[in-house]
C-alpha cells in the first residue's frame, strides 16, 4: 500500500467544518467539530484514493500547501492516507 499526503481545506461553517481536497475531484466531507472533521478527512481521502487504485486511475499529484489560497474562515492542513 502506498502512502499519500494531500492538502485539505477546512472551512468553519455555522455548525462544524466542511472539508475538501482541491487536488481530488469529488473528495469532500464535513464534521461537527474540528477533530471530527479531521477524522472524516482521513476517512474520505483513504476511500477515494483506494477507489482510484482499484480502478487503475492515475493518482493526482498533491499541491504544495503554500500555493493554496483560502478565505478568512478557512485553512489548509496536510492529511494523509
């Protein structure tokens, strides 16, 4: 099994956090708290990349976190699988 590290964008919502991975289409989730959102981010990343591997799809190259711009209610965090 390969090891992957991708930037995830966490955004504070009215209740909880939303999370998406800008490098991976359809890879997003949410959580009731920041800790929950981080756990959910690892889960969704692992599921989506596992699907890529089993389907023989090319794994996207991760972006450099420093190049990702966010608004005032968001931040970038590396997430791994």
